[in-house]
């Protein structure tokens, strides 16, 4: 299983763009990169997944360089409601996910 | 669709008591999972199931048991509750074993063992 490293916490202000970078140096050829969001007292929620280059959906963008040893989750124009823990996961086509401690994002007014 | 539902939402147990945490999904997902989350930590996989009648251990299975008699239900059993099992328990489900990593989580059960 590829191990991931991401910052413990980040601070931002409303309206700013937030970029959370995750390091996964030993990612395997078949591994996908997945990000989840978790609000207090709730279960995690899938945000986005990618394999290479750039993926964008209505919530976020995911940037993956050619070597795939890192990835960056980009949240455009964050609001107070984006305050949450964000998890970066790397997994191949198996059933299990491994959640680290994640990045606690605090958005202030 | 209700998605993944869990009962109860909260429970306090005494040491040595037993209980079953219920989990039901209405998305016809083959894969189901049980995680626990201790304060300030990430989720740890307890057990998972790839279909009715098939279960397998995750990272922290000791002290727990599961069964999967139907596609919809995946109950988690604690036989002899211990304080170390105080945690928030999340059930999740996913469509298949492919590289599509989207798991759908329930609201969680907060368990305290005293």
C-alpha cells in the first residue's frame, strides 16, 4: 500500500483558493488517487479521484504531475462550510482504503 | 434512496456487555465495510464484505465479528465490550472492486464503553 503524507492543518479565508498537497512517493502503476472530505460528526464523503494529469468536477480539481509521486487538491473560492478534514488516499483495485489523519482545513471569515 | 443507514446513533455499554451495530444500504452495492475512528485519528478498517456470505478481516478485527446474509445488511457484533472499543463506528458501501474508489458512508454510531 502506498503511504501518503499531507499537512496536518491549513488555514484559509473565505473566497480564497486552497491547495492541499499530498505526497505518495511509492505509488504503484495501478494506483488511483482519491480524496475524501469529512465534516465533524459525519462519515467521509468522496470528493474526487484521478490517475494522472488533471481532473475537475463541480467541487474541486485534482492535479497530478507526470511522475504521480504527489497530487494537489484544489478548492476554488472556499467558504466557511468547507471547513473539514481532507483525506488523501492511494489505492489499487482492491477493496480496502487506508485513511491517514488527513488535513484539517479551517476557513475563517 | 436512503443510502447507508446505521443504528443506533449513540450507545453506552458496560465492560463485558455485547451489542450489534446495524448497517443497511439500499444502493444494491456488493461491497460493504466497517471502520472505526478514534478521536483525532483517521479511519481504520475492521471488516469488509465483497458480497453476501463473504467477509474478510481488515486492519483491526480483534474483538469484533460480522456477518453478511443479505446484500443490504452488514451488522457488526461486539461480544465482550472493552474500553478500548470506545470509538465512532462507520459503515460504508461501494459498487464494486474496481479502481472506482467511491465509498458511501453512513452517519456513524458513537459507542462508549465504561
